[in-house]
């Protein structure tokens, strides 16, 4: 059975909501056993978007969404360490990191209802870009 912890679904939903708000197109969001490894590090979830190389700033803020969410809910710092490393690689210096995290937090604050919808969907199953479009239209996801 694939366990889908609420905290991981919320974290990944933060990436999805911020990424979509910034115009990135979601390929997939995965929570639970299928997540696997990123750079050799075991992960409980991930969100993957199209065209990241051309949208460096948007990718930085989308990546920072995991850090912003985890800080807002008081999650242990290690939970978002991979995200924080990614933000550091995509921005210039500590001010760039702080700016990306603040931007992500602002986007999440303005889109709490969307975050809740995406979290619920991720608790049920992995998401594709088509699934996200259906959620945005207010449709129920098909099984």
C-alpha cells in the first residue's frame, strides 16, 4: 500500500501551486513510495515541471515553495534541505535565497484554497498536468 503522508502532500502541493502561479507547466507530482531518489537522496515526493532551464527565476521560486511551506508550519529544517540546496544553486547569494523564499510564501498565502485542493488530490494519487487542469476547472478527478 502506498502511504501518502499529509505533510509530504502539503509540501509538494506548495511546489505545484507556486509553479503553476508562475506559469510553469506541471508534468507530474508524486507523493509516497514511488518518489524514489533525487541526486542519490531518498525523497518522499517531488513535482516536475516542463521547461525549467529557460525559466530560472520561476524555478527558483517554485523550488523555494517547499522551504516556505515547511518554515510556515514549523517542519524540521532537514525536511526542505534538498529544496534549499536547489534554491541556492538557482539564485545569487543569501539575498537571492531569501527573496525566492519570501516570494514563494506570498504566492502560497494568496492561494490557500488552491493549495488545499491540490493537497487533497495528492493524498488520493499522483498528479499529471491534465489532473491539475481539471482541479483548476473545479472538476473531480477521474480514477
